């Protein structure tokens, strides 16, 4: 028998069934917790459930943290490019951060916004936001009006939300950055990361964003929403090492280390004593300010970005180093300061392009390519490189080697 059952009939039938909400939580699908929660909330809104059970909250243990220092040779880290489309139900902030290779429980702490405005063929949608002690992240999409072509023309500024924001009714131009992905010629999905560290803001923010022009298109993209860090604050650890370091030409203090489920932030203050000839243009805030950070197991904590403020670095500055989230609270962090140099041999143009990361006082090692293999290149007390095979052809030379220690 064929039956023509409409959606309203199905909902009426479901309303007569007694359900346990724990069944909703056992959805077995390849999607983020953010997506599952959205589907579950939609179902609960349409089906009258007879039970209302509270979800158990995860508890996190606490441990003391400290900061140690040493020197080691290292290499730079680059972000991968984007390729995949962003699923509609997922947290935009989580999707982009995962593509960048960062950990963190973004979906759990994302707050859905879901507000859209369209003017003159350009639609802007604010999807979600996260607010913690490291800053404010807002995920949004621009769609229509040849967005990619306009962005790549170089004629228009990036639509950075920090220039158009009010917090709790006050204009609050915020520094920060953005990462994004062109899904097609007409769609740009991005997250704005805004620095709120020095603003002394409350746990709940009433956000107002009003943009009159985007990529040369006039309109009135007006959004109002609230975001809170109450939930994430319960799982935030704050430590005050107050560790001071005196370098050759500068002095710094590690004021605070903040661990949240989505970020690790190291707060630094200091001043420059005098310029250094090794600085070139003397723009460095302090000596050896390229840092690798390791947890207490020797694993590298990925660099995400930095924020700073100063009117005169010789009088004082504030600097924050933002790193990837940690899966657990370490007993200590190890910081490895390094310098950028260009001491490689070759033509002058190659020297200008090459940047080698080395600690102060560590000399370059060299050996002929025809040396007996395996060839061990020591790195002082910090490990060694072992070259196991060298293959040459008319177009390239391939060197295969292993690294003994914790830094790639």
C-alpha cells in the first residue's frame, strides 16, 4: 500500500512517542559535536520529549606550570592551503583551524550566531563566535558579487571585522588577523581573530558590527549578537611564572601563561636597553625573539600568531605569543629562543632569499656530499642529523636523513 505522509503527520506521530534524550546523544555519524548538537536541538524543538536529562560535564585536572629556557637549532613552520568545502552545519571556526593544522575543541565552545544580511548582490553571514582569555574569534562568509575576483584584484581592503566593531555599546577598534578560504569564485569563508587581551572586558560581550562598504559594494551589513566566555572559563588555567630574563640588549618578564581549550597564550612584558647591530633595522622587541615552545614531553606547541603594543620599545612593551591548544595541562613549558640569519653560501641573491634559524653561538657544520654514509652532523647538546642516503641526477639532489631530538 502506498501512503502519502507529509512532514506534519510524521511530527504528530513522533509527538505520541515517549523518548529518552540520551538516545539523541548516541548519533553515530561522521560529523563534529557542533553539528550533532544543532541537529539534536532542532529535533527537540519539534518533538515533545518526556524526559530532560542533564549532560555530564567533563572535569579537568589541574597541575602547576613553569617556564624554562634553552637554545636549539630549528626550522620554520608554514600553514597548508585550503581545498575542501566547508559543511554547512559545522563550526566555521573549527573547520578553518583544523585545516590550518591546529588542535582545540572549537566545536564544543562555538556559539552559534547564524545572522545574514544582503545588499546589492553581496550576502554576509556571521556563523559562529568564540570568546576566551586569548581573544575573540568570529566565523563569517561573504557570498556573491565575484568575491574572489574583487579580493585578488588588490583594489579593496580585506573586510576585517576589527575595524567595524562595537563592544557593549562602545567603539572598540581591535587589532588581529584573519584566515580564510575561497570555496568558489563567489564565496569566501573566513575567521577574524581579534585581540581583546588588554581591554579589561567582562565575561559577556554585546557585539555590534556595522559595515557600510565591502569590496567596493555599498550597503548596510548590520549585526548584533552576544558572546560569553563563561563556559570556556571553567576549563581555563592561568599561571603567573613572573620569570625575568636579561638578554644582551633587552630584558623581558614572562608575566602570565593562559591555557584554554582552544589556545595557549604566553604574556610577556619588557623593554629594549639598546639597539643591536645584529637586528638590522632594530625592529625586534627583544634579543632572540623567535621562539620554539615545547611541552613537558618535548612535543612542539605550534605557533599561531602574536600581538604586541608599544609606543617606544626602549620604554616598554607588551607582547603575547599565541600557540596551539594543549590536550592536557603540562608540568612546565620549555622555550627555545632562536635567531634568523642568512649565513648560507651562494650568490648574493640566494643569500637574500635564504633564512636559516640558528641559536646564538652555534656554528654551521658542513661536509662534502661524497662523504662516507651514514654521515652524522652533530648539533651540540641538542641532538644530531644523520644523512643516510644521497641521490643525484642532472636536475636535482635528494638527501635522506633522520633527526634525533624533539624539534623537526
